[in-house]
C-alpha cells in the first residue's frame, strides 16, 4: 500500500502544473484521510472481537452504520459553501489549488465508506490466519490503481490531482470487493458455527462495541487530523506552496518504511495469545523490524539516493527536490517509533484497555501543534521541515506516555488470575469467568 504515494506523486509531477496539482492532491488526500479516520480501527476491532456468528453480525452492522456516517460527512464537506469556508477562510489555499482540490475530493467520495467495509473483512482474514489473502487484495488494489493512473497519464489532458484521486478511488473499490470475496469462506464458517462461542458469556452488544471502539475511533480521528492540521499550518508558514507540494512526496517515502509498523498492530493482536504469553517474542521482532525500517530510510536520506529518489523516481524539479532533503533526514527515527507504537497499542487493545491510546494520541496532536508553533512560527523554518519536525516530537510524546500502561499489561500477563480492565484496575471476577 505504501507504493501508492510515490507512484502517484511521480505521475502527477510529470503532468501539467505539477506544483499546484501535487499541492491539491496532498490536500484532497488529507481531507479524505481525516474523514475516514473513524473507520480505520475497524480492522483491529474485527480482529479482536469477532469470535462467532453473533459477534460477526453485530460488528458488521456497526461497521455499515459507521460507513454511512463518514460518507455523509464527506458529502457535507463537498457542499460548495462549506468547502469554500474550509479551504479559503480556514486553510487559505490559493484559488487554483482549491479548485483542483474540490474536484479531486469529489472523485474520492467513495473512499471512506469503502475503506471501512474493506477493513472489516480484512480483520476477519487476519483473525483466521489467512493474512496472505490480505496481501493478494493489496496487489489487486495496486494493479487497479496503477492501470487507472497510467491510463489517465497517457491521456495527458487530465489534471494530475484528478488522476491521483481517480486511481486511489478505483483501487480501494476493487480491493474492497476482492476482500469480501476472499473472506467468503471465513464468513460462512462463522455463520455456520455456534451463535455464541461461550454460551455462558455475555453476548456482544452495540453498547459493548461502542464502549470498546470509541477510544479507538477517537484515536484515529485525532491521529489522522494531523495531516490536515499540518496542511493548515504549512499554508501560513514560510514557502507555503512549495511546502504543500513537497509534503506528500516526502510523506510517501517515509510511509514506505512506516508501513510495516502500521500492519504490525493487527499482527500482534492476532498472535499475542489469550494472556499475552507471546509478548516477549513479538517485542523482539518489533525491535528488529523498527530499527531496520529506520535504517532503510536513513540509507536514502543520508546518501545520494535521496536525489535519485526525488528527482529521477518522483520526478521533482531540482529546486523542489532540494526542499525535500532536510525533512527526510528529520523523519529517520519515525519508522522505528511507528513499530513500537503499534506494539504498544496491540498490548492495550488485546487487554481491552483502550483509553490510554486515546490520551496518548491527544498528547501527540498537542505536541505536533506546539512543535509547529515553535519551529514554523517562532523559528521561521520552512513549512514542510517544521511540519515533520513537529510530527516526530509528537510521536515521541505518544510513545513515552504509553510506556506505564503497557508495562502494567506486560506484568499482568504473568498473573493469569488477573487482567487489566478498561479503567486500569484488576478485574479478578472477569478473569475467573474467562477461566
């Protein structure tokens, strides 16, 4: 999935008016990602909660309702008066960038709901151990996106921002359909099995799902609000158009190395075991994976490979490529921190102790906002460099905050008679019932 960003940036950079179109593409994707935020953690919820026919139906209905809500929000944002208020008065985009962004966002209208639908069924595949099918779905998505993007590139007359949006929309729609088809056997097994896995257990309810999922949805909303927030800041910082154009290209490169960290959360949830008994092995793997990912980004950022990537592969003009170098160096620690954050979250989600995740994300967002004020406003650093510096600062705060609750869950795994509840206290009755 991380290949999408660099591929589309390279296509857009080779079409007419690359600076305006790269900026519009980045803003449109930022909006779409923010609106889809509440459905992002559906994969984690599906992996953690679906055990039988009853829980499958309940979470499926919950997902459909959530998908309808985020799609409605997307429609509201696209209403011209609302869009004008946001992009001109709040963000302050130039007219040309705003015009391109509006059409690109319209093309991305299916994006939020389709992603929620897809992630629900991917969670079922992960829970059933069929992770290879998730990879097949991603290959289908990339092939569709590549065909659409390359086909519109050959047309030549379609603005780059529209090309990027059309490629993304086509890719996620086809992948969602493929995920549903590939999950058919898993779904059939759930529906043909017992209505409740444990007859004496409390059945999963809408209220229970909401209590479990609300902190995760809020976490995603806050976390994914970062990109629109940084877009807003960069629009008022030093070299705004240059920063908005370079931001999605640098972000796409870093995402290649951060992607392993994103997928590691669901991996850990699926493999930790009932009492987190496999936590030590998963932590050692996370350590190797995180350090390797950061080393990979450093190998590009600190060598002539950076010029090769940004000018030859991404197609940036030399002046734009120059502004990408320092932000890339700033981001070197981020892949490792992303892996560690995913491992920390997996411990807490598996323990049904999700509230610290939300608090950590709030601290991260506040750290990013404060950091940008320091770097971008007080120190007058170029907007894109200030943005990524603030991003790293916020992630450090998040990682540090989650250490105490994660250590608590880690210690509890050695005591099978207790477990950590949502409020961080020992729940011996629930543990006895589980036994």
